[in-house]
């Protein structure tokens, strides 16, 4: 059996886009062979991507294959597959501003959420009913659109932002690097010009976003995918090595965590030690506390002392 032959239509279409986009396989004949479909079906997949996801995929006679001229809505995805609830959230937000009829939008929504768990699908159905326009989602879309344009043109942006701990909006200037999604919320990843460090800004807390006519390109060495592997609960900070000793009872929970950057450094019949790379320690602290007495932070010393203090305070509360 060919590698993509058992894929359902939904996944096959996204995999088809990825293969063409990356230049891995472009000819209709090769694609038909990989997916074990006829060429007409491959053409229909391309047509549906162009119509429903606003891509611009064309057949080139010179190369005898397909070429992606525009990513359309799929350009917002961090990864083409596996597709996450966050990715689908981005697509549905963008669908709000299109001229497609509500019924058509619902069809696309259902097409996409087949990939998700029942809880995730229920959440997205409630957030995007498409019978009525969601004003907040529209505002988020406009913000995302401005930022995307700034990224494409290599320009800085200015905006006002309200942090989680304040009701006051403050003015910021930033070089936008890209987007991320966590628990259904969008974030801008960019260089905070004031502090000269990478910062995360939640999109729904931004207002008065403007693209400036000042050059602001993401450094070539900055890899957004690798950066997000070191990001815990969307907290930012300097890259830090965190070494932890865990009970073997939580081995799978630790080593199977998706998208984390780390490695196993020692293991015996009682415990194992694991090293993580983390952007700051605030986010990984929250995650580690969930393991209770099944973990011990070995380094950095500052994080170890912070957890020791939290543990002592918890004992006082429950005495």
C-alpha cells in the first residue's frame, strides 16, 4: 500500500497541499499514485483547496506539475499536518470575513473538525456557529491581517496592549515574527522594541494596530518552530536549561509531551533525569508543579528554590 493510500479525504487534501508546497511531489500522475486515486480526484482536491481555502494552486506546463502561488488560509498554519485545534481555529477566524454563505462556512467547519476530539470540536462549533457574526473574532481577524501584512513586507508595527495583570493599555512597538495558538487564543511572537527581547502578545488584548513604514524583518537565524518547542504556556524569557529528576511512574507523561525540546540524560530502576530547554521558567514551572512529589528540579538553582518555597507555603496552608 502507498504511504497516503489509507488517508481520509480531509487529511489527504492537507497532505496534498504540503507535498506541492514543499516541492516534494508535484505531478498529477505521481500524486494520484501516492494517494491511490485517479487524476480526476487529484484535480478535484486541488479545485476544492482553491475554492474553500483560498489557495492558488495551478498546473504548470513547463514543469508538468502543480505549483502553489498563494497559500490562502492555509498560510496561517504552523504545520500542515498534523493539524491542531489551534490551526483550525485560525482558519475559522479567517472564514468570518469571507463572502462565503453561512451554510458553506458550516460545511468547511465540519470538514475540518473531523480531525479533532469531541470536546475540541464542540468548542469550535460553539465559537463559530456562523449563523451570526462574532464581533470579537472579526476584530481579531483584522488585527491578524495587519500583522500578516507587516510580516510579509518586513515592517514594524505599533499597537496598544493590556497585560493580564492590568486594565491599562500601554503603547508598544515591535518587529512581528509570527503567530502561535494556545488554548484557543492567538499570540503574536515578536521582538519587543522597548526591551529588545522576544515577547508574546495575546491578539485579543491588542488594539489600534498599525503597520509602520520602518524596516523590521525577522532575523534569518530565528526559527519559529524551534522557538515554540521551548515555549511553555506562552511564557517568554531567555533560553534556560532545566534538569529534572522524575519518578519512573510518570515516564510516559514526560517523554511523550508533544512539541517539547528535551532529552533523557539518565535512567535507572527508580527514577530518570530529563533536560528541557525553556524560554524562561515561568511556564515550565506551572507544568512541573502538576507532577507533585513525583519530580525534583535539579537545575537551575533559582527554579529549585522557587519550587521549594512554593512547597513550604503549601504545607503551611494545609497544616
